[in-house]
DNA sequence: TGTACATCAGTGAACGCGCGTTCACTGATGTAC
DNA sequence: TGTACATCAGTGAACGCGCGTTCACTGATGTAC
């Protein structure tokens, strides 16, 4: 009657999810083969189906896990920042990811939105639920914008940030990339009333 | 010494490109197999390599072709619109694509930026060159924004638009989608000084 | 005007390969005695 | 305390399939005579 400790299998599962999130972002969903994901997690192919019913199930869950890890990283250390400083830090941290060499730390919003758009209703609803929770957790801490609900401020801000980072990563040169990031920050600063940038726009 | 007319082969090539652009946007680059693209163009697999050296070459070129077709559609009929009306029409037309059922008319920026980000330097540079030309053709016709170069206004606007449409398509419901579109328009209206919306935000 | 035929855009079968998935198996685990 | 053994997380080989690519071929084209 011997069993492995109860945390063993869930921990392995979590490791597979982290590996999957990383490879999906770096290579796209089709580039992240089950074999590559398992190798990245230090395992072999065969064991995969003891943890997930299919590759698609893995991808769906990895997307959600990635979103939460990204938001946690964004908000870390800003628990007591007042609205203007909070918004400025969020914007600058978010845009800064476009200058990372790799994509492991990238927010899924900047790399996986088209995949979600092509996915079926069930996936899109789960995704929407999580992003709604993410937006709700942040909207009250953004500066008030006359004539806009706090939720709309947060939605428009994330849309602009995700678009700017995706656009910047597609630029051919560091100069082009930084110009896009600086322009996006300037646009956001105009209506979010952000204090001057501390780093966006120059590497 | 009989030959087909000189326009025959280039016309077929163009048909393959249009088919490829459509399938790449609808299914993603890996979902658009050579066989599916050729069938969509009314041909069979075998003839493909008489037109393109590889699938990758097709994808790279289809992206550029798609960008140009999208910009042409956006600016159609606005040749003599004054800056505020031009900007408002551009914003509303761009956001409206998120409410289309299919993805054939989608702007590549809203569906393919992550693929470009993962591509090699050569692809990114070609892409950057075309978007730069696209932005340059439009920047002078946007409203002036104090403290921002016209190019930066255009870059920030496209980044926000592309992000908003990608985000909206990933929403789980039409209501969620329309809320994102309306929020994005409100944010843009604040710093671009757009006239009130004629249609964004409600289907 | 009619016809033979060189050209070449397009066909369709075949190839090797990597993928997602399955399954009989192995061997580390830790409980029962 | 020591050991036998039931459990089950993980292994690795195998499967069918669809992919990108190749190539010998076909047959519509339209010029030359």
C-alpha cells in the first residue's frame, strides 16, 4: 500500500505547465510539441497523458497560468503605490518586456491573442473570465479619467500596452522598437495623465 | 514556339498569395498547409514550387501583400478628408473589423504580429519597412498632437488599434468584445481629439 | 485557313519526417508486517 | 529495525497521419508553316 507523497504528481503537472507556457510563447502553439514540452520539464513524452487529456487541454491551461504569472509579476511590490505612480509603473514595466531578448517573461497578451481569437467559444470564455478578473483587480487603482468608467480605462490601457509591445517586437531594429514604445507611452501619458517616463523609449 | 500569355503565371501567383493570406489569418501560419492554400486557389499541391521556393517564402510575401491590401481598404474613399474626419474614419473602420464573423478582411497587424516577432531579422526588417511606409503615408493627415511628432502619433494609434482589435476578438462574448472596442475608442478620442463615434462600441 | 508540334503551367503520386497519441513496461516509493 | 511487495509516476517504442517537398508526367496553348 505504498504511494508517492500527495504533492508529487501535482508538482510535476505544474512543471509541465510552466514548460508549456514558455515554449508556446517562444515558438507558438504548434512549435511547442508535446515531446519538446516534456523534455523542457525534464520528462519523456510517454508520461504526458497521465497529466493532461490532450495537447489542446495543456495549451488552454498554460495560457491561463501564464496570464496569472504575468499579472503577479507586473503588480509585485506595488501593493501600496498611489494611483498615478501605480499606473506609471505598470505602463513602464509592461512596455519594458519588449526589450527582453527572450520571450519567457513575455505577457501572453502580447503573443497569444490571435490564437485565442481563433480558438472556440469555451476557450475564449475562460480567457475572458480571467482577464476580467485581472482587470477588475487593477481598475480601482488607476487614475480617474473624466467621462470613462474605471473598467474602460483599464481595458483601453491593456489593449494599447499589448498592441504596443507586440508591434515593437515585430520591428526590424532596436531603434524602431524603441520608437514604437516611446510613442505608445506618450499616447497613454496624454490621457492617463502619467508622470514623465523613467525608462520607456531608450534602451 | 508556343507560350502562354505573359500575364498567366503572375496572375496565378497572385491568386496563391491571396489564398495564403486568407488561410494564414484564419488558421495561423501552420494551419495554412501548402495543400490547403493551393486548393483554396483552385490548384493542386504539385504546382506550388513553380511559384515559390518554399512555404516560408510564401508566408513572408503573403504578410506584406496583406498589409498593403488592408491599408488600401482602410484609406479607400478618404483621399480628401480633413485630418479630424480622416482620423475618426480610420479608427472606426479599423475597430469595426473586430465585429466581422470571419477573418478574411482582418488586418494582418491584428493577427500576425506574434509570428513576425518570432521570425528572423530579415523578415522583421521587410515587415518594418512596409509598416514604416504605411505609417509615413498617413501621419501627415492625422490631427496634430502637442508635444508629439506626427510619426509618433501614427505609431501609437496603430499600436492601440491593433491591440484593441486583437483583444476584442479574444473576448468570450459580443458584449465583452464591444466593451473593449468602445473603451479603446474612448481612450484614443481623448488624446487624438476625435469627434464623437458614429458606430464603435455597439453592434 | 488548317494542322503539327514545341512549350511549360499545372497534375498527382510518392518520399521521408515529425507530430499527437497509445500502451506494455520499469523501477523508485514507502506502508505493512 | 529490517524486508517483502503493492502502487503508480514515469519510460520508451510503436502507431497512423498529415506535412513540406520532389519529380516524372500531362495536356492546353498558340506560333510556325
